[in-house]
C-alpha cells in the first residue's frame, strides 16, 4: 500500500480482501448531522440582500431571524426544514484535489454556516459549473460552548461521548484540501424570499 503523495510503501501483515473497483473504496457520506443538533444556520448569497439566518425557537422549530419586512406572510416550513436538514445525510458523488485544473472558473459564491449546540461550526461553500454541483467544507470548534456544556452535564449526566473538538479535528483532516461533487445542494443556496409563500 502506498499513500497518495507519499513515497513509503507498506506491506499488509495479513491477507486482506480489497474490492477491484476503486470507486467502491470511497466513503460517500460526508456529514451526518441531524437538525436537533443545530442551533443556528446562516446563508450568504452573492446578492447580499438575500442573506438570512434561521434558529431554533422555544418550541424546537426553526424560524427566520430578523426578517421583519415579511411579518404576516406565511412561512414555507418545507423549505426551512430542508435547510435545517441539509447536513443530515450529505452524500458525495466524487472528490477532487483542490489544486485540480478542473476547478478553473469555479466560483464558490454561496456560503452556508451551521452552528451546533455543542460549539461545532461547519461552513459549506458551494459552486456550480457545467451542470455539476461542488462544495468544500471547513469546521471549527468554539470553546464558548464549554461552560454551557458543563452546566448541562450537572443537570443531567450524559453517556461518555467523543468531545466535539476531537470530532472537528478528525473531520477537518478529511475535508481539507478536497472539493466534493454532490447530487444536489439546493438547500445550501436559498435566499430569504424562498422562506415565504408567494402571494
């Protein structure tokens, strides 16, 4: 076995079964984050007037933030729930290196930022070219959530889990330096007017 971009060659100590088709080696699940783990989502568009945020309200439902000019209009719950669930089962088709010539002319002009209740934050940049849909990801962890998490633990003891900063560290190792082709990314590219029923 030789790792890409490395000269070292490794010999397996035991016989291993490997599928003959390289495309089957790819783990196509990028993210699996349920809406219940999310606190806020922000979407930024090329037209800044279309930017918006949604957050969880006291009833546990997502709702738009500070879109006062739409007061009284009926909200599109299907669109809002789709935005909140966009990372629940995010699958890829293909992956290319960020230095690939295939990226020439590719403009990542939409940004989706999801902040989780445990302090993790994922930023997803999307672009479209030749009818193909691409995205790149980054993740950070904010220690600002540490105090809240500690308070929650005092109220209710939770089973031992992987620390969120460790999750982010592992995922960044997977994401950084790669661009992912996906089937659909409409939920990442909405504008504020999409959240309401047209009259």
